[in-house]
């Protein structure tokens, strides 16, 4: 099964991105499942490495690293990164700057597309 998960919401203040990343990680651990996670809008902040979060909050950067460790591919919208002043060097290892054209390709590749 080929699954594309798209997240749009900010890393904190809402649980939508947390839920999308959590599902992407769970799917990536399933045999025979290929997962691609695309972060756009404020969700690009989820992939910033070294996040310091208050007690009780989840480390989304670590969750993304775990998903990557299980084979998930992670792309971050470059236009969205630019609008937020984020550089590729700020992303967790394995996440990378991407494009709308790549998201288009991933959407056509996927058998299931989920948006958070």
C-alpha cells in the first residue's frame, strides 16, 4: 500500500499535525506499506530539529525522525519554508526541502492520500 500523508497545521496549538505524523509513523512500521509525508503551510515547522517543548508536549521532530527510520519519506514545501524563514539545514536528518511539483507526483503515486 502506498500512502501519502499531508499536514498543514502548525506543530503546536492544534493536534492535527501531531495526529498526521503519528499516523504516518504507525503506517511506516507496517510491512508492505510505503509512506510519504508532505509538510506544507505552518506544518513545515514540525520538521525543525532540536525543538524545545514544554512538559507534556510531543517532540514532533523526533516523531518525524522515527517515521524516517522506518522508511517514510518526508518532504517540506520550499515556498512555505521560505515564507517562514526556514532553511533546509534546520530540518531533521532525512527531511528535505521539496516542491509542489513533487507533491503532485506523490499524489499520483499514492493509493491513499490523507490530509491533516
